[in-house]
C-alpha cells in the first residue's frame, strides 16, 4: 500500500516511521512519502492561502499550489491513485471504511489547514481520480495531519503481515459491530481486585461465552447506538426454521444480495456462479444433501445457513452459505446462526468445517473469530476457502 501525503507541516507525519508502521515500511508492506505543499508555491513567501471570496473569518488554501502538488505526485507512480481529504464534512472513518482503504494500492492524502481547500481543487481532482472526504468524527481539528495518521494506521494494520498476531485483528472492537471485551493479565489479584474466575478455569467454551456476554454489556453501556438495529430484530421470529419450498424465491433474492459485490467485480462471462446462479431446481436438489435454515424478521427472510455431514469424511460437519442481509450485517445475527449450525451437528461429529467464498471477507472474519483455521489447498468448491476446527466436547 502506497501513501503519498501532502502537508505544510511534513514533520507532523514522522510518527509513521515509528513502531509497527515503521516496521511495515522497512518490510515493504507500506510505502509512505511526504510532500511539502509550500514547494509548489512560487512567490517569495511560499504562500499557500488567501482571503475567502464572499468574506468571512479565516483563510482558504489556494488552488494553484494544491493542483501542482497533486499533478506532481500523480506523476510519481503508475496507475490511478485515490485522493483522500480529511474533513469534518466527510463520511465518518469506521472499521468498514478502514478495510476499504486497506484495499487501495495507492492513496494521496491532502492535509488541509485554515478554513479548508478551495472547492475547485476537489472538482478538478474528481475528473482524473477518485476522491473521498473522510472525517474522524463530529469535531474540528486544526488540520488534516492528525486524521491522516489515524487513517493510515487504521488501514495499514489490516494489511497481511502487518500485525505480529493476525488473530488479534478479528477480536477487536467494531470488527463485528460490538466493542471489545475487558482484558486482564498477571497478577491474578491486584489491590484486592480479582481476575474473573472464568478466565482462570481453562474452559475455553465458558471463556468464549463470558467474553461475548461482556461485549454485549459493554456495547449496551457505552455505545447503545451499535445495538439499536439488533434490538429492533429481537423477537420470536428470529428462531432459525428449516427451509421449505415456499422460501426458495426469497432465498434466491438473499443470495444475490449477499454476493452483489463479488458479482459486480467479476468478468461478464463469470458474473453469475455459485449461489447467485442457483435456480429453484438447484435449491430443491440441495435439500436432498443439506439441512438449510432460514431466519425471518417481521416476515422478511434475512439470513440463512446450511450444513451437512461431509460425504468423504463422515465425522466432519460442513457449514456453508452463511448469509445475512447486507443491511443487517454486523449485528451478531451471523454469529448466532453459525452457532445454531454447529449445535445441530450429530453426536459422532469430531470436526467442524466452514466453507466460505473467496470474496466473503465478513464471513471469513467471523469464522476465524470462532477459532476456525484456514485449510491449505483451497476450498471444497471452486472459488471458496475451507476453515476447520475440532469440535468441543
């Protein structure tokens, strides 16, 4: 991932050379270059701002230095970069946005100051490259440098190889819509405060259940807005039910909605494959080999999963097609449905397997968080990945 940063205070970005971001640069995972905007101002005072048309307080950054800087940086690499402009009027930086930034091979960050950058720079830039305005939140900073530090670190830490322990990425706040659980280390007793006994029990299932409960409680107390959609889903209609032929039409709609991003990025001849390409006859045939459950909320089919005993390994329970309607993702419904499919495994099953499409990043993270491990050699079906774990007794 390449990041070019334009600022009138280049020294502000030096923390990117420290700690893990610095190590990532030395390993070649991250490339950072900082450019001084004043190098593109040609008067004696290297002026980059002027008074605003229409009057008002403050100064506005001039278009000429910015355009020269952007054109210079664009000429330093191959391909088309994405311009990222920090600003309180942009979309809010979330974990979802951070993942999107991590997928960008090349970004130019424009650190504005004063009252902002002349609007015509945005308009001209949008004609030659994608432009995104991103905000850290509903408050105002003196400039974009602090925001850029946050954006680059949030995105870079998602790059493969950036973190020493990649599993820590799937156990963090906001990865699945909930805040992180409380953590403890030695000593077990400190100032008459004890570590919760369940964490000392050695019972991994009980520890996992306790941590999930703590995440729900902490999210409800500190960020109830994250639970709002989940609360709206509460009700008896969320009990998974066995798929029946009357569900086929809605299930096909759900499958296409959940695979929309992958379909959009595919070549025309490969646009519809797997789940999105299934017909009613395909679903009817699958019922002979799979047990499929669906979940409804207020009458709408919003989630589904299917499972079976693996034909070639009779003691392995395969779980596949875990789907949650895109507008309800990140609310814990996928986790609950995965748990339901696991619990349905026959008593003689010793291993659990989850089959995920290559582009199914959300389900992949969910499975890893549930302690599944990616199996080498590709998935059972073309375009998929298999993850497995031992079944807990």
